C-alpha cells in the first residue's frame, strides 16, 4: 500500500508497531477475544500518531472504536483456507492424524468434516508454523491462501478447502485501510485503491460478525461474493470449536445494502442454532 500511495504522489512515513497479537503469536500470554492484532494500531490512529492503518481485514472485530472507519478496501485475494501437508488434503489424512491450527473457526469446521482427526494448537507467523509442520508437530496445517501468497510462498503444496466445507473468516483475503472518520482528504487519497464490490462484501461480512458478537477468535465464518444478477451472495457459518455443532446458511441481497444482508444471515444462523438443526457435513 505504501508503494501505491507514493506512486500516486503522496508522502508516506511508515510507523512500525508491535501488537498484542504479535506477542500472543510468539507465545506470550493468552489471546484476547477481540482486537487481537489491531488494538495498538487503532490507538495510534486515535491519538494522531498515525493517519492510516493497513489491516488484514479478518483481524478487525465486528465493531470499530468510535471515530474510526474503514476508508478503502482493495480487490480481494483468494479467500479460501488451504490444507498444507500430504497430497489430497483433509480426505487423504488417516484417522487420528494431527491437524494444526490456531483458529477456533478452522478447528470447528475441520472436526465437523472429519471428526476422526485431532486438532492441535499452533502459534507463530506463517514461516514458524510451516517449520513446525516440517519438524513433525502435526501431519497437516491449515492456513489462509492469501497469507501464503502475500508472503511470496508457494501454495502448490496446499489443498484448498471448499467454502461450503470450511467457510473463511469474515474479511479473509481482504485488506482494510482504516483511518479517522471524517477525514475527507484521506478518503480522497485512498479512493483509487478502493474496490467498491470488495468493500461492499466486507461490509456484509462485518455486519454478520457484529450481529453474532464475534471477534477474530470466534468460530464464525463468512464469505460474500457478487452474483450474476448484480447482487451479493453471503455464505455464513457459526459453530462450536470442538465441531460438535455448527450451522451454515446462504443468503442473497442487494449490492447497495450489504449490512442488511449480513444482519439477515446472522439472524438465520441464530434461528438455526435455536432450533437445534444438525451440524453441516
């Protein structure tokens, strides 16, 4: 993003920060439920140390602090999760095989699809997790495809998981450019980077997350995409980390009302959870 802004004639100064999420990922303490990787960056926006924060959109909690807004969303990268390990993905793993992930959402859906597998926790950045896999910490590892691509890592060894089997985290594959609300000058500078459809999809996914009260460590999945008729279709998942219960719904809505679509999907999930529908397989 810095290079693109500089190329558009803007002056950019990078402000390096360490977040509570970075410390947790390195193994220092328990994870908070919300704002894991964004709290310190948002504090810098609010106190004026920074004008813009670039987040992996899936790290944003359902509600932003007062005074902040997502000002732009660039085009989406591959939103899917991938299984890194033996060829064939989840279906090729033997019963009892260990699948490593730090995500309750991934754990819930892996166990819903293959209750005979063992999910084991893992921390660290992508390189650290891949090294732990190579060292025998697990037989397979679930990661975001977009994260591998952005780090320039080969995804050929990863088997993508269908959205209907493992619905991604809300915002996965998207970047969110966050700044102070009301900054018309900043919004204008970022406008060339914004993809209106990707931005609408993020709004729908975040409305679902907010409707379910979730954060980045909650077993909630959502993926919104444009449909052939010019509207939006949202696939949404909510479940228990142990895979014992999960619900998945698909809802359609208008491009100009993504929040309404997200709220409708959240309500449908709540109704199914209340009704006690069987978990998706």
